C-alpha cells in the first residue's frame, strides 16, 4: 500500500480520535462533529484512492486537511496553547502532505 494512502488513513483516524477525545473529556460537541466529518472525509479519500479516480480521492484528503488547518493555525497565531490546536495543525500538515503528494502521483 502506498505511503500516501497510509498517511491519509492515519490522519483521518487520528482526527476522529481527537474529536472523540475532546468530547469525552471536555464535552465539546463541535470538536466531535468537526473531527468526525474531517476524519470521515480523509478516510473516505484514502479508501477511494485505490480506485479509478485517485486524484479526486486525494483531493478529499487535502480538503479535509485544509479545513483543519484553517481552524487551528489562526488559533496558534493568536496565542492559544499548543494543545489541542498545535496537535491539530501538525495532523493537518501531515494530511495535506498525503493529499498533495497523492494528487501529484507520488508514492505509487
């Protein structure tokens, strides 16, 4: 299995896991919803990347990563603590690397 697909799966699973963790420990419903939606998009993209249209699939992964970066990076710039926004930003960068590299055809 190509490294781009493995990285996309890992990004999706960890994103969903952080959403569930935030809900269980802080009662954050928005985190649960965002983590679930973005994680499902990334996992779906990783699954579909093996099919006939891998560019569209990796585009889903990249879109999910851009959305998570769009929330976490401004929070870090505004002085929020590294956890959880920094962790989400690092995961977003990993997801973006998987999405862009897979879209460009690397890792086949």
